[in-house]
C-alpha cells in the first residue's frame, strides 16, 4: 500500500512538474513574442522613416517622377539594409501591387491584408492596425500602411500624364493606383525564422 501511494505521489509530482514546465515555456513564449513585436515595430520604423526621407528629398528635388525612381531602385535596397541591421526579413506587400520585386502576397499575408481592409471598411482607423503571430517556427508581423495625401501623387485616382507614362514604363503590370487618402496602401511585413 505504501509503495502504491509513493508511486501516485511520484507520478503526481512528475505531472505537476511537467505542467509547471509547460506553463513556464508558454509564459516565456509570450514574453518572447512581445519582445519580437517591439523589435519588429522598430524595424518598421527604420524602413518607414528611411523610405519617407528618401521620398521627401526626391519629391523636393524633382517632383513625383523623381520619387518613382526612389521606389524603383532605392526601396528594395533600404529593405535589405534594414533586414540585415535588425536581423529580420523586412519588406512591403499590397493587395494592389506595383513593384514585382516586393512580391505578391502569399496566403497568410493576403489573409492579413484582407482582414485589415475589412476592419477599415467597418470604420477602424488603419494607422495603428497590426498583426503578430508565431506560426510553424516563424515570427510574423504586419503593420498597415495608410495612404496619406502625398501618396496620391503616385497612387491616386488621377496621375499627371508624364508620371503615368513613367510608371507604365517601369511597372507594366502596375495595379497600385486608384487610392484615396485613408485607404490601406499595403503593409510592412517583418518575419524571422525562429528555428535558426
């Protein structure tokens, strides 16, 4: 009888220990996810401010046609630099893509962008919209990019003829026009393979 009680106590201790260990792992994962989200926000800020600075300088120097050159040649390089500095893969994606280098949305990115659009259509402000999750060992973060008034010069409903011609030349399959202020232009995407 004593042996059986000792076995029950021993098994109970093992189960309790396993449950406590699982709780600790779950708590650690939650803390790690929160830390990853903060790091991802920093990566988004780094890319966003670098890109915004380059676009502002290009607009001031030569107008919207000059800004197209920034998006065409400098934006992918800025994304690579931020990715290396922040130890993430940082890019942008849109339901209405312009630059094929940035890529079409895959299934999960498409779903997040569609969710952002549904939330905006329901009246939610897109400025703070974000998504974060860990799926199959990959940290995934997306931050909506609201369309600002300055964006409409290159992404609005009506474009200057010379600008439209330049966009057609650089991006023959362009879909990134027709936006209004407050629309979701796309999203920053930040990922990291956590198994490495």
